[in-house]
DNA sequence: GTGTTGATATCGTTA
DNA sequence: TAACGATGTCAACAC
C-alpha cells in the first residue's frame, strides 16, 4: 500500500489467465496488496514440504513479500510464505489450457511456494496508507511494570534490583532481594503456566546460585495468574514459589 | 464457502455504508468468505486489549467465525479473532456520518473485536468448495517414524519399546532400551534446539527414574538436527546425550 | 546472521 | 472443558 491521497481498489472478475497475470504483475509493481481468488493447487518445498490438491482459495500477496493462502476455515492460512520473498507471476501452458502460476521464493532458508490456478474468479489490487501502529496492553511487560511500581505485590519488603539480569542460563525477568537479603529470581508469565515455565525458572535459579557462589541461597518466584497442577507439583519439588498476579488489562 | 457446483464471487465497489452492511450480512448468512477493504479503526478487548487508529486495511470474515485484519505488512494479521466467534454487522450514526461496524464476539474466553469503517472501498463474497487437506512432511512425526523403522540411527542396539509412554511429567516421545538393558528416554525435535528442549528432556528423565524406582539408571537422548551452545552445556551438565538427525523431508 | 523468549501465539490430541 | 506439546510456529530484541 503506497501512500496515496486516497485509498484505491481495482478489481477484475473472471479474467483470462493472461489478464489476471497482467493485473497481478501491475499490482505488485505498484506495491499494492493483491488478492486472487480461484481454484488452485498449492505446493511448498523448504524447511518441510507440503502438497495441497485442488480447491477454491483466497491468496493474498503483500508488497513486503509475504504470501497467504486462506481457505474458508481456520485462523491460520493453509499455506504461506513469510515477508522477504520475491513474488513471480506467469502463465503456463498445461494440458491444453493456460494456467496462472504464482511463485514466492526466498533464500535462507531456501524455500518456495507454488500456487497453480486452474481458474481465477477475481483479482483485486488495494492501495492505501496505514501510518498507525497497534497499541497493546495486558502483556508480560505490563505485569513487570506493575511489580516494579508496587514491589509489595510480590511480597512485603521485596526490593527489585535489576530487570533482564543476565545469567549463564539467560536473562532473568526481575532480580531482587527479600527482607532477609536473600537473592530472589522472579519469572513472569501473563497467563496460566505449565511445567515449561517452572523449568525455565529453575534454570535461572540454578545458574544464578552457581554464579553468585557455591551454595548461595537463591529463591525462585513464579508470577502468573495461575498454575496447572503438574506445574504446582514441580514447583514444590524444586522448592520454588508461586505468586498469583495478572497484568492490568486496562 | 458452501459446496456449490462452481465457485462464485460477488463484489461491490465504493458502496454506501448501508449497501456494504447488506452485502456483508448476505455473504455471512450464505456461509461465504467475506472481505472488506477500507479505512477503519480496530479495537480489541479480551485476554489483552488493543487499539489501532485509523488506516486502510483488509478484513476477512470466515464462515467458521474467524476474523482477520491485515495491513500491507507482515505475515500475521495486525488484529484478529479466532474461529467460533459470532460476526455482527451494523451501521452506526457517528459525528454526522454513517459508519459501518463489524463486531466479532466469543465467550470462554470472553473477547470482542470491533472494526469501525469510516470508508468502505470494496466488499466481496467468495463461495466455493475445498474438499482437500494439506499433506505435510518433514515433521516430528516423520522423524519418529524414521527412528522406529531404523533404531540403529539412534545407536547400535537401541530397542524402541513404546511411543508416547506416559510419565508423571508427561508423555515421552520414544521410550526404549539400550544393549545394556538401561532405560532410554528419547525426545525428538524437528529443528535446532535451545535450552527449553533440554529442560523438557530432563523433566521426563527425572520423572521416569522416579517412576521406575529409586536411582534407576535412565538415559536421556535428545534427537534434533543440531543444538545451540547453551543447550549443549545444559545437556552436559545433566548427563544427557545428543544425536544429530533430521526428518526426511522427501 | 544466530540465540533466546514472548505471544491476544494457534492448533491438534487427549484425559 | 482444560492441559500439554508441536509448529514450515512468527516477531522482537540482543549479540
């Protein structure tokens, strides 16, 4: 979507393969968002490989190189290519008819998406402008702010000393001290947590204990809205603690 | 996309808000895939909350209840609602002009997406059929098959005994024995692994050792194309092993 | 570029 | 329904 005075749309219905090819090429050249709807097969080869037999699908080509193939179901595209790809459009003579082929290719990793249309029902090009970015709240970062502003939410007397404190196992969300001067490692999760989060906290506690010096007492506290039962058992097993708290979604 | 003889598209350009509302309502009623392009704001309230100021965007309403809002950049939609939502379309009198409002709502969790169009440039409805499903290869499941068919790939004499063997920490990918009769826990990853995979393997090995009986010797083997350095250190630290192997993408 | 982690992750499977 | 783990996860950020 190039920045134009006003957004614009141009659209073709039931185009010939050659007319479709031309419209798509023109749209991508103009840096427009291009959509194609029709009957197609989809093949992918790269990090994995996949094949999708014929069906009616909606294909979106973005000017940043992304490709999305959507069916009528699911939030996720049935197939796709990430931004940074090169789009190619061409007509191919196949079995006595002209087919329209879309190809999206990238390197590192080398992968290729091929959409072969037996029939194109609509091609549209959308040009517009979008200067604004999404403002999101209720994230882990918001949870961190909440605790830093009011450390007593974690426990009375807790003193935050650093965020993203580095350890051999990675960066700790919040590092601080309790009233007794013991080191406290805090791991934050914005939603209910499972065993993976406990393992993560455990790695940090172990690494920090070793880093400070032999058998330093390091407490580990997991902060999240809630925990699963298996995670709770794991916490107890490893002498880790849990505080129920959630990000302020306001 | 209802199953029809042949796919069909109906499209409106520069419709009035009321004409757009009618076309969208008709499309969703017919279980078609509906797209709307125009200038809009987007608000989300639910697991988190977000606000997106005015811009030109492409909105897709799927008959399964999913909603996708795309800008001209990125593989991911700038905002969305998962399948299972109820779509609602209406015209609202605002600041002396008619605005078109799309609302997608679901419960559990309760969340709501509001797209408010100041200007609609195109509404399209797509009906078609798609009976075929994606065939994907090069997954973790393929890697498992490869090892089960040729256990010596893991190590000479390895004997698989079970897949998805249950432990208190979760199900083990492959459980087996080595030539010495020792229990072996195998964790598979289709791509290069980091510290999280090592922690996962460690949880399984610990749980199984405890489950079998006190101080049973249980080996843990991580199978993946490669490991990061930190993961390698963690493996060594906990006496776990690594075998380099990747899924056959053919 | 690789490494690490968060995400309104999404998705599928299973208890 | 919740829980758990895979994903061609994606995306942001650090190094």
